[in-house]
C-alpha cells in the first residue's frame, strides 16, 4: 500500500477472498484505528481512505459491482438498494463493534448510484465515529482568539474550505471553555455529522448536549433542519449554542446572540471579508440593511482557517481572524454594508503595517510569521500571500511543502 499507512494484515484484504460484510466491518475498524477522516467504497475501485490530507488506496484489490451491492444489501436491505437504484441517495448510520472491547463505533454512510464499468454502480462515502475534541493548547491558537473566545454574548463564526479543520477548531474551543472551572455552561450543539465528542472529559461545572441532523433532528425539513434545531435549542436554557453549518438560519443565529447567548457557527468561506459577503447574501433585499446592522451588533469574532503542508511533514493551520470590538463596529457603521468586505480587508492589511484599525491578522501575515518560525516553507507562505482573498484552491503541486492540501 502506498502513502502514510502500513499494508493491512487483516484477512479482509486478501485479494483472493470475497469482500463481504465481515470484511467491510474489519476495514472500517482498521480505517478508524489509522485515524482516517473518510473511507470510500466505489464499484470498480479499491478501498480509498483519506487521512492527513491525502487520499490513499489500500492496494490494488478492487470492489466488484456485486461486492459493493452486497455490502449495501447487508446494511440497508433490499428496499434501501432499490431506492438508490431509483435515483434517491441515502444517508444512514452503521455501527460496528471495535476489536478487543465492547465499544460501538457508529459510522455515517452517504450512498448513491454512480457510473461503473459494465453498468450501474454504487458509491459509499463513510465518515468515522466522532473523535475526542482536541485540547485547545495543542492547536497553537493565537492569544487574541483565545482572549475573545467567550464574550458574555455574541456571534463567533468559524470558517474555511471543506477539510480545513474548522469543526476541529470549534469543538476544541467548546472543550476549552467547558474545562474552565470558572465557567458554568450549558452547551447545545446542532451538527451534521457529529465529528467530535466530549466523552470521558470531566468538565467542572459545564456540560454539552449534541444533536445530529438526521439522527436526532428530522432531515425531512431540508435546509430548514438547522433552523429547527436552533429553535429547539433556544428552549433548552443554553448559554452557548453551536451550529455546525450556518446556511439559511443566519437570522436566527443573530437573534439568539442579541438575546444574550453565545452562538458559534461554521461556514464555508476563504477569508474574513468572504464570510461577511456570504452572510449578507443570505438576507432578502428588503431585509439587507436591517439584517446587516443586526449582524454588526451581534458579531464578536470571525476565524478562518486553512491547512497547508508543514515543513517536515504533516499539516499546519494558518488563520485569518478579526475581533469586532466597539472600534471596529463604529468604523463599519459609518459606511454601507456592501462596502464592509473591502473595508475589513483594508483594516486587516493596515494592521500588518502597524496601523491596527481592528484586532486581527490577515492570512498573509499569519503565513509570514509561520514561515519565519520555520513551520511552513517560503513557497507556501508566498502562495498564501499571492492568493490573499482570492479563494481556497489547494497549493500548486510544484510546492513540495504543500503535499496533502486540506485535511
């Protein structure tokens, strides 16, 4: 097997044997033990695993169409396979027992039909069980972010491209707050899926309740499931509400923050101005001005994270952030909301030259500091500076430090 994994010794991977449900279970356990973030089963392809920012195939053994369909039949039955064949993708949970213990490992599977050599095939994207939220101290987070993490109330937005580690950052922030013996928090998380948990952590005076779209909250509401989850959370006496993906429910998040809660929410965006731009687009034209100034009242901090190659191997997190204190709010309130993204970019860039108009740091400045510290290569830092505000495409392949891209 190529890449960062050893060749599996399990008989499940014997090319001579049929890959049935027992072999599938062993493969999932093995992938979980090797800290894979995704597992892919595709008709006509080998088993693929994603870890440390790389997709790696487990040898040359390919799934036959019959094997892929057989696994689905064992998991979701004849009716489930029939639905997929009729063009209706399915998402469901699948639990296996870990080796040497009675621990259950709940995997999330998204299954759909796909083209395959010889006809109709199947693809399964498998997310592993939740992992323990990471200790905040291990992430090397900037002190300005830590200092602004827990206001009395407000809106903290955590952003980045898919695979940027924003859910890791947000769950770690919740763990950090709850581990403080001076905090008395009732934290409610609405997630899809639950990627990190707090099992076994001893919080002195705080607790966390996690609800998953599709498992604990009906997915049949469509995109409104997030809003429905948030509405329910507000009835459960929360001090902190965490929303895994802020889509159409930004108005409810803002209202909850103004009402006195700390709201944390994830969002896909490449930089801080991009977050503002995306939020403003969520408002109807007739609501834009009112919604924008409500946002300005509620907003406490935006953190955008990008994962790039670390010198010596692995991935490093580069962050752009902005804290919206009274000084920043006053500056933005004097101009039209449509001008806010450009204004914030100018404020962040001015801070790089010692003329701080906002507490924060641009992605380019963070990358330069990490380059000076020897964490990332000069080519990676230069690529980030050149693309500042331009998007979230992966570093060019000719940059050896960027191997792996997003994780």
